[in-house]
């Protein structure tokens, strides 16, 4: 498994270890990537996904390779090519590649087929890179060298997810917002549900190369999602800002993010230490007037970002029936269960409006439910 140092990868390793499985081996580029799961005692192998020879050696004897890597969008396609070549070279039977529903931008039609080609004109470099990687693998699904399954999850949430932490911080700080009344479809996929879907694909001995959309069974609006988080954090949902949904209004942060996504920027950034970068950011915020603490009575202005705006204006749910028809039903974590686990993790971090003791965790949701964070 590649990507063990990430949010989903760490949870996959944890769930495998807690269930007693001994056949899951994280392949990591550096020792720091096993920090999240080191306490589990799971053996790992060293291999660089960007170097075919290094990864091939690490994959010797492996039946299945699960690719959960993300990384620099400018390198994602070349890394995917390296991963494919290494899997073929090592004699791997099955390659499970985790793509993203972002390759379609907002879901505009309820009958979007799982094998619909991804968009290559997306404004977001990450989404374009995911689309390019997916197309590369789809073109090789029929060559008979190995089975390739592309899983296309929607917004993966749960303890440790930025789709939980960022809204929680915004709700507590008073900067949370809903676009178009929050009526858009909040396409969630709880992290444990994604891991179970991966497990079902790996366990299917006659699996064929194909693409599958993944999302939770329950359809949730953004107003329902933010409202549930607000209630759990002791925040009055009436304070959530309302943003028009007619069109996105770009701001200065958009061109800043565009510059940050350029390869020269990343190369310059890597030359400075973390402390130096933090100092430069502080000076920049002060120069832009953002380093001055507002008065307690000053109204909080939300920072509306393009990705969040587009996700909140998504009109349709991602169709997922195909996966169930091929692999069957899984023991889905419900929205209420996922919310309870996520809130427990947020309270553990101290993200809570109230200075109250957290209520007991629901039955079956012990510390391991948010250990991935």
C-alpha cells in the first residue's frame, strides 16, 4: 500500500491492524511516513513511488497494490506511470488506484456514468493531475498485464479530514459560510466506508478492470452538514454567513493560491526552513493588513474559496450504484455515527465552542474511531 502517511492510508493501516490482518504492508519513501501507524507495529517496506526500480523491489511478492498517494500535482502523472510500471514489473495481480470525484468538478447530472471520461480543463491543478493519471490507467485496462480498478471517492470525511477540521474552525471562529442557502449536495464519503470499499475490491478474486464512483449512501446537504457540526460544537447555526450562489467572486487569495501551485514557487519554498517560511508569511500578512488583530466587536468576514464555493453549489449526488452491483453491500458507517466520531476527535483537539466536558462516546466508538487523526 502506497500513501500510508496520509489521512486515508493511516486509517487503512489502523483498521487492518485492529482487525488482526497481517497481510498489509505500507510501502513508504521515508521513515516519517510511518509515524502515524508506528504504534501498531505493522511492518513496512521502503520504496520510492517516483522511482520504478526502487518501487519494483519493494513490491516483490505482493499480490495487490493500493495507491493512495497524492503529492505535487506537477509530478502526479509521472509518479502514476512509475507505479504502474513497478506493479507490472513485480508481477502484481491488481492495482487499486484512488482517484477523486473532483475530476468531474461539480456533479451536474444525476446519471453520470462511472466510466465517463474525466475533465482535463479543470481550473484546479490537483483535479487535472488526477484526471491525467486516471486517463493513463484507463488506457491500459485492456492490455492484460494486471487488473486495474480506479476508485473515485467523493469528499472523504471523518477524524483527521480537512473537510471536518476546516468547517469546524470556521464555525467556532464565526467565519463559516453557506453558498446558495446550503442547498447543494454535500458529497461525503466517510473514511471507514472508503477503506471497506477498498477491502472489498482487494478480496474479490475475479475482479475486472473498471472505474467506480464512491459516496456515502445518505444524501446530505451542506446546510445539514454544517448544522450538525455546529450543534455538536455548541455554535449557533444562525451565525453562519450566507453567500450568493449565482456566480463565484474571485479575490486576491485566488491568485496567491495560483502562484503557490506553480513549480518554481514550490522549488523556492523547499529551499527555506519551516521557521523561515512562517516568518515570511507573518510579514506578508502584516503588509496586507491581515496581521492586525480586529476589535472584539468587528464583524468577521468569511474567506470564500473557489473549491468550497463549487462544492457547495453541486446540484446532484454522485451516482454509486455500480459499485454495489459488482461488489455487494458493505457495513456502512452512517452519517450520525461518522458525525459522533468526528466530533469526539474535534473535542480531543480542543475545537469546541463550549467549555464543557464532552459527552460519552456512543457504543462501539472508542479511541480507535479517531486514532487516524
